């Protein structure tokens, strides 16, 4: 166990001047000090670059890389390519972390000799915080336990299906400490969101594949800024469904030689209907246009097969009804249920 190893922190920055100082202060103020803080200014049109340069001047651990806009995936990849640390942590520039984050996660990684450390977070709304306890106690994953963790990342199975809304509870790139050699050796990179819609899950699917052990901490170290409680209901864009299909295709490719992930992958496909459906009902256009979009999704062969394979017996009654409507392609009933869900999300 090496004493005082270098930890790299990669922060992609785009148009966040009002939040950036809080993010950077939380990093330079870490109780563990052997850090390299790599900030990638992704062509920000605001004053983010000036703030970054200011921090670069006052703290030699801060390195600023200024690039033309590439999007979150591109900025993270550029930042990672400059890393020289033995461990890696990603942080979004509108979020922040507790002062003990690096020290505690690094200690857990070294003391237990694991490839990966995970922890909880708090959703930060205007005026209040909401802790999210994905892990209620310190948990060690090796052997069969690690298999279950990997399955959980890819898609919920068995008893975990009692809470299908938690499908992405561990898929984020932030909230984790990675061993850098694993990412470097296997050349793991983020894929552009324009291709797959969302980048973190595919990245972690590859990382988890080459890890063999992990530890989860019960602490809420990350603070995830949520300015809008209705963020689930982003507008539907025609390309988003195709991006979702491409993400599923690439996930199957990554996991093709891991037999125990087949049910997880299938369930993942089925559960994406929740997010896709909420986008559809929140989108612009008339009722019939939205119903047509919804029908296109549930009629896609990969979705039909996923609904057929879904382990319905574990689902709570309201989700059984929801996925039953999807399975039997009761589009109007499904649309009504999604409208109800949308109102609950917006007013929660």
C-alpha cells in the first residue's frame, strides 16, 4: 500500500460561473491534499474560464485545459488523458463534495484493497437537501457479492425490482473513486451523448467489467444540484429513442461474454420505458402525436421481448399495471398512467 498516492480529480466545465467557485472550493479544501485537479473548460461562453484561471494562479494543483466545445463526454475524456494519479474521481462543475471525500474513499480503497469505491449523495434543491441512501451501511463486494453489484449496475433483477425507479442509482460517473490503471490499461472512454443519449452507464459497464472488488460507504459525500424537481420530464427529442437503442446495443456488446448479465440487460431495456415515456408525455405536440411516439417505443422488437421477459412477480402492483399495459401494447392506458406519473413528479 503506497503512502500518500496522487489522486486525480477531473472537472468538466461548461457555463457554470454561478456555481463554479463552490465546486472548486470544495475540492481545493479537501482534507487529503495530494491532488491534481484537472479542470476542462469546454468552450464555456460565460466567465467560467476566468474563474478557472484565478484558481489556477492561487493553487498549483489546479490545471486548466481550454478546449472548443466537445460536450461532457469529450471534456471528461480530455481531462482523463492528462491524469497522472493512481486514483481518479469525476466531479460535475455545478456540484460539490464534502471535505473528507477523498481522504475517506482513498482510505477505504487502500485498507480493503479494492478496485472501486462508491458512496451516497444528497440532492440539493433550492432551500433544502434530500439525502439519497443507495447504500445504508458500509458494504464490501467480492466474488458473488461483486457479481450482484455488477448486475445491479446493468439492470435491476429479483427483489430489487420492487423499486424500478432506482434503476440508475449507481450508474453515475461521480460518487466513485476509480483505480486509474484499470481505465488506462483498457482505454475506457466516455461515448458522446449525441450517440447514446447518456454517457455514464456505458462507461461504468466497462469499468465494472474489469474490476473484481468494490466497497460502498454509507456517507453522502456528493452534493448533486437539482434546480428543478421536474428534471425527469425533459422534452422528448425524436433522436432520443434511437440513442436509447444504440446505448442498449453497446451495452449488450460490452456484456456479451458475461452470461450472468442477460436478465439484467433485458430488465434494463424494459425499465427505460419510464424515462422515455415521461419525456414523450412532456413533449410538444398534440395528443395523437404523443400516442404515436409511445406506440413506436413499445412496438420496437427489443422492447417487446424485454416486456415479455420482465420478472413481473417482483414488481409492486402499480408497476405491474404499468408494464402490463406496455407488454400488451395498451397505448392509451399507458399514456394515461404516464400523465399521472408526470403530475406526481412535477408536484413532488
